[in-house]
C-alpha cells in the first residue's frame, strides 16, 4: 500500500507521527460506455453553454447557484481563504463511548501506521483506546476538506473512520408507519424464537459477492469463446527502417495504400522512386569505378617509383 497522507495525532501534549492508508478497496468490475454500432469509446467534451467552445480543465472555476438563481463564481484564491484545520495534524477533540456513535454516520475508513523509528507514543494511544473502550473524536483534513472522524483500534492498529455531519443524514419520516398496528406479544415471541434459531457469530469470510463472481465468469467465457462482441487487443509491430532510399519510399507507399490514399499518385511515386533508385545506383557505380581507377593509378605510380631505383642500381653495376 502507498500512504495518501502524512502528519501526526495531537493527543494532549503527546504528538504521534502517522501515515494514512486507505483501508478498503472496490472490487466492482468497471465498464466503459461505447458506441453500440462499432464499439468505439464515448468521450465527453467540456463545452461552454454560452460561447459553445470546448473549455480546458485549467480554465474551469467552481460556481454556486442559490435557490433564487443567483450565481457566484469562486476561484482557488477564494477557497484558500477559508478556515481549515492544520493540514498535517489530527487533533483529538474528546473521547466518547463507542456505542454512542450511530453506524449510519460512518463514511470512509483509513489505517494509520506509525511514522517514527520509536513508535512508543503510537502503541500507548492504541493500547489506551483499547482498554478504555472509547473512541476518540478528531478532525481530519484531506484534500482541503475537513471532516469529523472517529479514531479507534482494530487488531492493534489505529483506524480512522470519517463521519458524516449530522445534517448529512436524512430524517426517516414515513407516514405509513404512523398508523401501523402494534404487533401482538405472541407474534413478538415467535419472531424472537426465529432470531435465536438463526443466531451465530459474525464471520465475514463466509459471505461472497456472487454477482461480481458470475459477472467475471461471464466476461471470461465471452473472451475465450471468441465471440463477435470481443475485440482482440493487438500490439502494433514496430516499423522497420530500411537502409536504402528505395525501400523507405516503398514502405511509405505501402502505408499510403493501407489508408486508401495510394491511388495514381502511388504509381507515379513508385515511378519516381524507381528513377531515383536508378540514378542512385548509377552514381554509386560511377563512384566505385572512379575509386577503383584512382586506386589502380596510385598503385602503378607507387610500383614505378619503387622500380626506378632498382633499375638505376642495376645499370651502374653493368657499367
């Protein structure tokens, strides 16, 4: 795992350095939106409704529209002025009994790892929370958003669980329950007996996501069957660069033909390529011949120079 945040827990005068990790992960299979006709990916364009032009992400600001229709545009500078908790500190506000926090308030869970060579303060806080059976309420700021969070212990590891604010939980007001008849005592007793017969200790490992398992099986079978709904991924072979000019032009011509743009221009291109090749070949032949002729002349001169002293020497001896 990779940490997403570094800071410290402010526990009175005790400072506990920690790293934060996401505690859960999503195993749901993700789908792309595609064109049913040809399977092409659907892309979304950010278009301004006023000028009709595409807008780059860097040019986008945030706006609030009031119920009356008044619009206020805010920039990054405006958000920077807002009060937020220390970005790298998790201050402990108070300790409350665990059962007093309604599970509906729990949002996201994070693991905290000690970020110190001597994690004594971390172990002390974890052991204390475990023994007192209380949860520490803290402020936690992540991505410029401050949340109320519960700090508790799970298997010796500190766990931070962000909480929803009270006004984020909807009130359950159903008129159909107001006039509902109260169950009879005999019905309640039978229901309790049924609950007792089905009561066991909770073991999350015995429950599986059957939908995701069957969906993965369906996808694997479709890929293996070679269905016409499957588009095979083929890696493009790297183009080979030919040494000779003729081969390079031919490779370019083949590329044009593959796109359907070769046509008559391709034929004239091949003709020009052939002429160029002929000229190149002729030049190369002439150059090699000239080089060979020059080499022969040089060799002849060198032999003549070496033979001249020998002949003069033999003439003097004969005299």
